[in-house]
């Protein structure tokens, strides 16, 4: 296996708008982040991924960029950015920026020009089509509800927007667009950043002719997904990007890729293909969805394990996996896969044990390290465009408010965007002003200050996991053998590297269950590395596991 620094590291994701406000305007900012770098150092992470900090009208909180080379006014200045990067590097922290180039903002100067006339030099930077009689050019729906096309009177044509209508899709078929993107990437690499997380990068190539998607009887829109995801030229574009830019720097890349399966993923991340280092794939994140994310379904541990193992096996020795259980788009992991009430601390630690002892690079989302939880707000208190549009569309279709709220409580993106809980003072110490999104009311109990004062906190457990990963190459590079794949309570596996073995035992639920070593196993002695309860024995062949108990042993 090829050793790489980005395999050995742990990434911490910051959602800057909600991390720390330094000037009292209620929005997080770069100086706020600078003030918390020592905290991140103490946690032990080595890479910080910043969600977008570029100039933006904030229709989608910065995922709609109006200038790729300027900093969002709310977040500060380019001088603040330079200082942030310098302060990070001083502390041995690397910086990964978000690259959002499937689309820009409609306020980007390219789009402002593009919409002016059909012969404008920027016209072809975006995807414009004539309507189909008085309908949009095709039947694709947008991820944020409604049609994926917006009519523009100035030229009597529609433009494509897979996300909001203020996020027009860039036309990657146009070589000039690709050059602009590569130049922008070089601009940031020359400043010294250490990598990119690439937003929906598998959507950049659309099927020629943009045909209609399949549409069920009860569907409002056709399913364009197979026609714009993993499209015909995506690998050609990524290889070009790699040749022109990525290969010239010692950096890391992770591509967000909704809807990839392990077979498709190989084309993006296998090391001999010179495309990307890792992907964010969402198979596990879809485990509790039926017909779309808002349609809630129960999930089973056997399915969960199956997905994890399938991805491990598919990329083993050839590519690399990223490991995450939440991010700025996904609900809090302890609320979703653990128990955010009685066993919040135990279950958060158990889930963290999985993430940090599986093969792949773990990603921690801000607040995860103190066990922050989902929220339940009134509908008027939500700020996320996805929630707001979905609620409007579905109530217009006659769905009940209560039912929609249940889905929002479970899956809404604002669950993870509430301000970071620093202490138990007003607004959780996030801002002296009025926070842009309500603080989770549980901040009085769940906050960084409390976590740092409690030696048994989730924070210190993460700190230890991160340290153990650094000290034990087996955790990074070891092979995985799953035990008891059909067990609906226990997730257990053995890692192997050179002549070492590591055993991980996780009780995924609150019932007490018995763990036995497989009868053919030769190990009888074990050295405990980490556990989320007190453990006073090194005997491992017959353990009664407590609710959400997690133990990791080196085996002899
Ligand atoms: C994926 C991002 O993670 C999400 O937050 C955003 O809304 C869409 N891409 C559009 O950029």
C-alpha cells in the first residue's frame, strides 16, 4: 500500500458561518477561526477543511460564489485569510478549501455578462437552451425543488441550475471555463493552501443533448440524475485538471460525489488514474431514506456494516476511502446513529471509535467532538434554502406540516449549522450579537468549556483516538476482517498489519449484548488501547457489552 500523508491525517471541517464570530455581527468569520486554532491543535487534527469563504450573496451560504478570488465580506478580508493560513501553518495545520465549480452564483461577473445577450463572450460559460414551447428545455428537477431551468427574459432562453436558481451551472464543455477554473485553483495553491474539497464534482459533465429524465406517474419532475451524474466527460475533465494543476503540488483532494457506487468510484480515486485522492460518497448517508432524503426509513446494522465493508473492499490497495458520519449537509451523527439523550456521551464515543479505527481518512464536523445534537425549531426559524423550498413545495402539494417537520427534524441541514457551542454564556459564546441561526438550547450543558473541564468528555476521547491513529500504523493501513456480519447489535472487526492485530468491538445499541471471540481465533491475550467505559480485564473471549460500549484491543 502506498503511504501518503493524507491517509494518515484526520480532517476537521469548519462551517465558517457558524464557528466563531469575532466582531459581533452574528456571523462566524476568519478572525474567529484564528482565535480557535489552539483549540484545534489541542484536539490533534492536522487538516482543516473550510466550507466556502469566497465572495457570495449567500443564497446557499457560500456555495454560490460571485468571486472565486475574493473573501466574503461577512467573513473578513484577504489579509485575514493570509493571516489565517500563516497561523495554521505555524501550528502544523494544513488548509483544504472548498472548490465549488459545478456552478457559480448568478451574481458572478461571468453570469452577469452571459445573460446579457446570445453573442456575449461569456454566453457559453453557462448552459442556455431554448424552451420547449412554453415549457423548460427538459423535465429535470432541481435538488432544491422546482424545475432545474430558469427562464430569462433578456434573451428568451432558459439556463440550467441543478441547485437554486441563483446557482447557474457552469458549462464545462467550454474549454475557457475549464481554464478559468484551473487558474483559480493555481491562485490558491500559490498562496500555499494544501488541497481542495470539490463540491458535487461528479456532476460537471452532462449528457449531450440534455434529454428528459425518466418520470414516474406521481413525480413532478423527471429524474435527470443519470444524465448529469458521472457524465460522459467527467474523467477526461478531472484528468486534465490533475495534469494542469493538481499534479504540480503536494496537496490532497476529496471530491464530493453523490450517487457513486463502488464501481464508479474506482475511476475517480484509483491511484493509477491520476484524478482525485478520495471521494465523499453517500451510500451510508442514504441508509435511512426511502424515496428521497425526506422520506424516513428505519435502518439496520447489517446494512450499515455491509456498506462499510463493500466500500473498503472495492477501494482496497487501489484507492482510498473518506470516513464521515455527518457534515454541513447531514444531520448530527449522535442524533441519527446514536442516542442523543441518555447515552449521548457513550454513543458519540462509540461512533467515533468506528470512524477512527476503520480504514480511510476520518473527517470530523465541527461540534461532533463535543457531541452536539440535532435541533427542533419552528418552521419560521429555519434558514436553509433546501428546507424552505421543500416545505413550500410539499405543503402546496397538500402534505401535512407535522409530517414535514418530522423529516426536517431528522434530516434538515440546519441541524448541523446551529452555532458552535463554546461555553454556557449567552449565545453559547459564539457571538456577542444576534446569531444568524438560533443556538441549540442545550448549549448550557453541551459546550467546549464543559468538555475541556471533564477528563471523561467526548473531546478527550477524540483526542486520544487521533493520537492512537498517529502512533499505530495498523489503524491507518491495516486490512479489515469483519466478524459476525449478520449480527444486528455488534459491529466488530479485526485489523491486520505486518504481524500485528487489532480488535474493535462496538455495541451499536442500548441493549446489553454478549461478545464472544470466534472459536477459531487463536488470541487470548489482549492489551486495551481505548474504551468508552472503565474496563478492568484483558480477557476478551466473553464480554457482556454495556449500552453503546466500544473497546479496541491490540491482540497477542
Ligand atoms: C453540496 C454542498 O455540500 C451543499 O451544501 C450545497 O448546497 C450543494 N453542493 C450545492 O453547492
